[in-house]
C-alpha cells in the first residue's frame, strides 16, 4: 500500500522552524514500508502526481495552511487523506479546518494529533496497521475446499466484495495429495505438532490420517501460492470419517488464516487477528450461559499457540478423530464478528473466567467469558450469527480496528 507524505507550511512561521519540524517527523515515518516523502515543503499551490498512491498524508506544520492544503489535495483525484497535526504554531487549528473542508467535499479523511515524537510513532503505527490490514484483504489468495464442482456462493461474494482470488479444490484432490505424504513427511509433522500438543493416548493410525490432511493443506498452499484457506468441513467428516480440526488449528498456528465450515466472515476476522496482533484468532460458537452467569463459547479448532496444556480428543458431534483441546493462554480477549455483506464489525471485550474441556455436551475447547457490563442475555439477543473470533487482547487493538473500519467504510459497533 503506497502512501505519500506532504508537508504544508506558512512562511509566516519561519522556514527554520517548519523545516526542523518536518525533518523530525520524516525521520520517524521513513521506517514505514511503502511510505514515500515529498521532500519539498509546500508553501504555495502546486500540482502533485498521486496516481501511484492509495493514501495521501497531509502534515500541517503550521497554521494558515488549511486553504493551501485543501487546494492541493482537491487536485489529487480525491484520494483518502490522513491529516497529521502537532500542538504548536496553530497546526491543529488548521488541521481541524482542513478536515471540515475535505469532509464537506466528500473526501475520506482521518486526523492524527500528536504531542511528541513517541506519541506520533505510537499513533501512526496503530493507524498504519489498521489501514494496511484493510487494504491487504484484496491480496488474499484463498484455497476453498469443498465437495462441489466450483467455488461456493459465499466465496464468490467474498471475491466480489474484496477482489480476492478464490482457488477451488475438491475433496478428491485434497485426499489425492494427502495420499502422497511419505512416512517421513508424517513423522516430521507429528514432531511439529508435538511441540505444542500432548499426543499421548492418540491412536497412531488415526493420527497419521489426520496428519495427512495437514500435509495436504500445506502442499496446496505451495502449489497455488495461496495465503489463506476455507474448508467446508462437515461433509468431509461424513465422507472420510476423519476431521480436519487439527490441520485447521495448526495452519492458523503457522500464520495462515484457515476457516472451517466454509465461513468467509470468520476468515476476515482470522486475518485481522494475525495482521493486527501477530497471533491467530480462534473461531468459536456461542454455546449458552453458564449457571454462574457467564457466556460459554466452544469449538474444536483452537490454534495451540493460543493455549496451554493442549491435547487431542474425539470430535464433539461425530466422535471422529481428532479435536484440539487447550486451556486459553490469554486472560483478556476481544471477540469480533464481521457482519453479513462484509460491511460492518461488531466488537466485544471479555475476561477469561475458565477454559479447557470443562463439560461434556459441547465442542472440546470451551471458554467461559465475563463480558462485564454486557449481560449474557443481551449478547444472545443481539448476536448477528454463530461464529465469533477470539483475539488475544493487546493495548490499543481497538484503535487499529477503528482505523481499519474507516479504511473499509465499515460500520463499527463496540458493545461493551
């Protein structure tokens, strides 16, 4: 994603001053990939070629620059604009004026105000992560695995919305590649899994079969140059009496967003988690309210890097091998859901009360969540679907999500 930084100043404020301010900020921002700096500070109307850039950054070094910046920016095909302002020389006053002018003209605009160098670096980093995550969705190259002759309608809608590429693979092709795995391939994957998951008590024959699916997913990524996976898993379980849960969990652990149940909405959330935190998300189903008044979530595909004391057991619905069980490592989480139509994001905060294989009758990894001021009954009443994706809490994560939503023109709702 290419960005162009433009500096605007009024000569009334002194060339020595605004040049030093510009140098200070460009030294900070020059470390960001694909951000280019227009070296000459703009003090009078000019025409700037911005055809190769997706975002224009307007740094208002001084007051008296809103009209100048507006004139220059309105000649740039109305690209999205980030305004940067500091606390001195009426920079913020001009920035607020410019923001109003651009909004009135229908330009997408965001404002960052900073106090010092560290404040700017922190705020711009959060902004950068958010907008780059949104921008990068169109570069997803997704393998969709199903038992149909073509990509699903859900996949086609996803491609239409984001411009991503979907590569269709049927079960027969998946299983053909799985059958190519050698004993050495299987042992290598077993050793990799064993770094995260206790494999004692597993049946070797069943484990080998499960690991072949893992092998096939990795091989398909390599063959097609893909970077994400969606798998319609329940028909596969019924057809082969084996689950892809471990393979899905391990692909997410490797940093490849991999969604089960052909869930493209959750795929977006899994991608968001990796892009903004470096950690995979966990797809999970709301599974009711506990007797002590907390929300319960459960699923069988947790990436083991998110947990501790992980082991394998039978899949909940079918009893087939193998589901992943972990105790959740993080104490605080966000859980999110992308809306139908891929046009909104709902965010919840939560504290982990307890987790693991807590009770029978549920998917194998269970997470009991305290949602604070949000009553569990309110969540159930207003939830817009089943799968929600859990993301380990990190400081300022919500701000990056807001920046991403701004870039994507998404509605965003924080419910607690």
